[in-house]
């Protein structure tokens, strides 16, 4: 039993059942081994599996796209989102993670390289990095819990019960919106983030 087998089983488990299902025991069950076998590679609890999982999944994110800084960040945003959507609950963990394995560093380096090519000052590069990742992972996390459509539907229901002259901006936003799928919503939001970075 190798570390690679353990982390692949962990990734398959999260892809199937979400991050809340991740545990040493569940990974061991998936592999048909004793939990102590998994502990040998990941320590005695779930937290030992998370860095291995993040590193494994980061390895599957392509960073070799061509084009200018904006095209590269667009590709990276879609790649990160793809992996986060396939592993429910991962996006929230990544937002809090300080992952520093070689694959995580490779991914961070690719994002920062694109931002530096945009001509940003070093302090602005750090801010833009945080904004970019927060949007990409936050959007993916929201989509996996289906909160975005539910939020707008809740607004509509609440406005139907409210006084007609109240909440003018909210009424305008709900009335004027067009039906968009999650991919279009993500792409539109990513464009807004990159539009904000461009003039800096």
C-alpha cells in the first residue's frame, strides 16, 4: 500500500461523497485495509489526509496555458474551479489552507507570474492574488451548495411580501436578471475581477 494509493482513494471518496465523508476509516474501507495502514501515510486523523489530498489535486491543475496575463488567469480560474467542483467541500478548505507542497507552490507561482506580467506593483500583486483565489474558490464553494440560485429565489419571495416601494435596488436587480447557468455566472464574475485588475 503506497501513499499514492491512499491519496487517490481519498480523492475518489471526496469526489463521490464530499469532503465531509473524508476520514481515515472511510479511506481504509475504500482500500480494504486496516485504518492503521492509512495512518502510516497520513497520521492518525483526517487532518493528516488533507495536505496529501490538496497536493494530489493541485497536481491535476494545468498551469501551462499560453497567452497574455489575462488569458492565463482565465484558464487557471477555470481549472481550479473544475477541480473544486468535482470535490464538494474542498473550496472552503482551500480558502483557509496554507498549502505549501510542491504542486501547491507550482499553482501559486503560475497565478503570481500572470499577475506580475500584468505590470502590478508587488503589494498589488498580493492583493490581486487574494482577490482572484477568493472569487474562484468562493464561487465554486457556493455552486456546490447551490446557494446562488436559492439566494435570488429567496429575495424574490421576500420582495413579494414586502411593501411595493421598498428595496428599490434589490427589486431592480431581481427583475432585470436573465437566467444564466453556473458556468456563465462564473465566467461573468471572473471577467469582473480581471477587469478590476487590468487598470492597476
